[in-house]
């Protein structure tokens, strides 16, 4: 008989029928920074799926840890949150309420992901850093990882118009990468990793870039005001209007069906 460690965390990949125990590895990994040579760096391509409604709570985190030579490991979990799922978002990512049963809350899922991504540069296909924003939202300290964006990198390497933000599927097709982004977090993260490797290969041949810092220097991210997306009430703001409780026997409405439960705020994270 085995005894579970205190504070055990279970993850639930999209394909899993039951949650699986997450084991926190203790090995130390060298940190990737601006001076790290690209061939020596490790990267984590990240993608998240959300409720599709403000404040866009996370429903799924997918990631691939990789080097320029090969894939190293994968991370995949659904995330349970008590918030409505937008019907358009649900049609795109195919995540329904019953799939989230047994999945970890956001605080545990994020803790596991940040451990998986320790020491690596983060890679996302998001010119406005939306995925990394959602992961870092609410942390006491901002994420310390270098963050690289494949949509901006694609615009530079493929000579696309400056005002154009190419979608992931388009870049996959343009580069001939063997990947199938399908609005599932893990498959999109794997596609992002493949796109990044090919873009960096072409960029090194064309521009001679050798370090992570040289990539960061050309991938300028816009300043985005996301104060309206913050889910916690700021001091001095009025409390949200409370909805009357449903009385026993009253017919359920769309706001409290299994796919539309009453929302709760994300779990606080001490990190």
C-alpha cells in the first residue's frame, strides 16, 4: 500500500479518463537567459484554452519542453473553474463542463506547469502575450522567464506586413511544419514548438542570431491595458450585485446549468 504525499496534486489531461498523480521532480535545471546560446537553451511552448468570457479563466494548459534539436517532454491538463463557458469557445476547443470533473483548480495546475517550465524560455503564438499573461495573473512576482512570440517572429522571418498577425495554422502551412493545431492546448503548443524551431533555423541562416537575447531584442511586445480583465475586486470598487438564489422546484435557467454554473474567483496563489 502506497501513501500519497501531503498536498498531492492530480492533473487531468484531455485524453485521460481519470486524473493522474503529478510528481514534482527535484532535479535542478540551468536557467535560460538572454546570454544563453540558442543551441544550448531549453524552451517551453505554451498554449491555454479559456472560458471565452471576461475575465477569461483558464480551462486547459498544454506545453512542450524542447531544445532546437528535439522534444524533451510534454505537459497537459484540464483546469476546473466555476465559471460559464462561452458557447463559441466551447465549439472551438470542445471542452465541456463534465470533462472538468476531477481536474485540478488553477492554482495547482499553474504550480505544476511552472515547475515543468522552470529554467526555460517561454514560447507562445500571441503577439500581445495573452497566454503568458493568463498564467502569470495573480502571482506576487511576475514571471521571470524570457518570453518569445512566434507570431512576431514569423512576421520578421517571412517578411509579412508589419500590421499583420498571422494565425498559427497559417504559419504551420507557410513553413511546411508537420503539426496539426486544433484549438486543443497540447496540440497547439506542439505546433508552436515546431514553428519556433523552423523559424529560428531560418533566422539564424538569414540574420546570424546566436543568443536568446538577440531574439528578444527584435520581438517587441505591445503594451496592453488588461485592468478590465482582472477578476479580483479592487479596493474601493462596489461589490457585484448578488443574484437571488433559486428556490427549490424552480426550472433551471442557462446561468446555472452544468455548462453555466455561477462563477467564482480564481484560487489565490501564494507563489
